[in-house]
C-alpha cells in the first residue's frame, strides 16, 4: 500500500515514509492510493476476535512492509491491561434497544486520542528502523485539549523521539491543562499559546512548511513529524474501533451481518468521523454519519450549504476539544469524494488560506448530504443532554458526547416529522423540535413511537452508535452542574478539580486515577508564547531537548 498527497505533488511513498513525515511537502495530507475493500465474511470474522486481533486485521490492509508478527507486537504493546482499564479497550455500552455508546475513554489519559496514540509511537519507532532513519524524530503537536496529553503520554521517553505540544492558553479545561503541564518525561515539552486552537494549529503547520526551521532542526539531528490527525498514522488506528463496535453488535445478536447502523460523532477537526467514513468505504454497513458540532458550527453549516466559512465568531465552550474553526481532516474527505481531484482540493485549501472560505458547489454538497448530517448544540442544549442522559439512563456523559446526543435528537425529530430523506437537507440549527427543560434532549420523547411514516419508522429502528470521546471527569464542573440542573449544590467547591470528587460521589464510582491525582502533581512546564513567536519557541524547546539528550548520551 502506497500513499499520496491530497494536493497532488510529491509522488507515491510508503506507509513508513508517510507516518514519519506526517504532512506532505506540498502542505497536503497523505491518503492511501486506494481504499481497501472487505466483505461480509471479513466483518463476521471480527466478531470472534479480541481488540488486538481486530486491529491487526485492519492494519494489514494499510501496511505493506509490516509483517503480521510486527503488527501484533505493536498492537499488543498498545492495547493491554497496563494501558487501558477495560479489557474490551473500547467497550460498547447499550443504553436502550436502539442507542449504544462506544466508550473510547478507558486509556491512560481518559480520551479517545489514546486509542491511536498508544499505538503510533510503537509503529513510528519500527518505521524509522525499517527506513534506516538515524536522526531523532521531533513530534510537533497542536492540541485543543486531549491530543496533547495523549501524545505526551504515548511518546514519553520513547527512544529516538522528542515531543513538543502547543495548547491554547485559555481554551482547555483545568484538568486538561494540568494533565499537560505536569507531564513527566525527559523528552517532552509543553507551551501555552495566547490564542485559540486554530492559532496553535496554523502555527504548527507553518513550522512544518518553514524550510529554515526544518534545516535548523536537522542540524540538531531532529526530523519533524506530527502526532495530530493530519498524520495518517493517527487516523488509521481509529478505523479499527468502528469495525469493533459493529462486530460487538453482531456478537451480541443485536444486528444481522450486513444490517446498516448509524454513527453519531462529536467532532471538531473531522478526524474521528473521517476514520468512520474510511471504515464505511471499506465495506462497513453504515447508513448515516451524524456530525455533531458545538457552537463553533462551521462543519454543520458546511454539510448543509457546501460553503466552508471560518469567518465567524469563535466561542469558548464547555466542549473545548471541539472549539475549532479550521477542520484539517475535511481535506481528506473532499479529496476522496471529489474523485481524488487534487487540483480542486489545492484550490479550495488555497482559498481557505487567503479568504477564510471556499465553496465546493452543489454537486459535492449533494454527495456529502447522502451520507452525512450536520447539526449543532448550544451550551444550554449540551447541559440539558447531560442531565437527560443521567436521569433516563443513569449514565454520565461528558460534554462532547452530550453534543452528539443532542444532535441525534435533532436528527430524529427532522426524520420522523418529514421522512429520513428530508433530514438530509434539514436546517442544521440546534434546537429543531426540542423543548426546553432539564430532561428533554436525548432520544425519542415518550409517545413518539407511531408517526404513520413507514420509511421514517424503519430508519428509526436502525441501531445507533454514539461515539463517546472523553471521560466526564475531564470536564467535571460542567458535567456536575448539568446533572444538578443549575442548582448551587456545587457552589462551595473550592476549585474546578473539586468537582471531580463531587462527580465521583454522585456516580458512586471513583474517577480515573490519573485525574484523581492531578492536584498532587508538580507543574513542570510553564512556557507561554504568542502566535507570532511559535517558530522560535519550537526551535528553542526542541533544541534544548536535543542538547539535553546529547549530554545524557555523553555521560553514559
């Protein structure tokens, strides 16, 4: 399997080269030259496998030079009882006969990014060996909250690597910030950026494209790479859990092989939902992807109109990992759905850089709407969805997954009222058909069973899998207050971390250990920078890590 850039330049390269480089020289993103196809027999076979076995079978289709033994070694080291608290790695929790939650937060940092970032460092190290790379790889990351900690944890003290994470100074939760600034490891660095995630992400991409920065790091024996989802090595492992979720329903007898399901995915950078699209393109039976946005609803507007426009107000929300206006992975989808038209993709991305917007046209919009529905939730609606899930299912959602639950409700209202096809073109504004109040946002309301619309009822009966991206304890204050319905039961909490204890008392289950212990950990990273100074900050910190490594090697 070879890989090529979405913008058409640079030729075809191996999987190993793609994950080492991270981003193409022309600024595009690497994609496989073809999407491998699987049939019902392949999918049925997954129902009898554990997570490691499933991962190996999927990854074999995307890697040519990794043996099955090597893939199993990487997967076994990534997905085990030391790294993940659930033996299922990504367990599927059934809320009712129709809706299940795919829990992706049982890894070491309590976020879905762990699923890929426990694996990628192992594969990168092996790829470097296969390519004969003598230099160390410097991993450069921009984070909206969860990727940073997951990448730091995944690459901590990995030989031949160093890692620098930039995060928006006032754009992450207190728990997310503390997870990063207390990170231990001799090869890690963290810096706050005065701005939002888009500022951090744009700055990181500019460093990758800066010939001077790359040359100066090469002089220090550092080769730049990425752990963001712009790196195919981040995206590929995420395809696995979509197949795993479907296979779990098969194993439990909830669906027949070939029966279609729907996925609801809260997303900001479009990577998580794109992994699902690749799974469906491979042959996983999916009828619809419901793309859920928060108040930064650039994606839901794009799916509805075909116009991507980041020239809008930016909101800091209770679902900060989705506070994004430039969704990098959308470029891959546009490339694939345009018939791999690299010229059009390069033109659209150029327009985005110059003007902040682009229009893919009506034909592309219609192709998107056949598989994707976009909706968004306000802050109030997100909180209502958290409270409703707790009362209806005795289940505690994090704020991002609550956005997904609200948009599912919105989609159901549109499809049940006018038929499933109408939901494709229905307005993406939050709140359609949803009443106010604490218990109003998840699932179908009582009494909605019969509509007289046979097609809509048949569509409603499809199984729905809501992708849960983070532990609620990472956003404990907002989650706790949403469950308390705005009452002042948490008003006396001395700080945001105290809500972790309050939420644990409410749930009757302890918070994940890494979050419980945050208050006792020492702050190790205090660097702050501006958008304009990110390049110099990166050079300073990565050079310092390189010099430190040289001194350690000399002492040995």
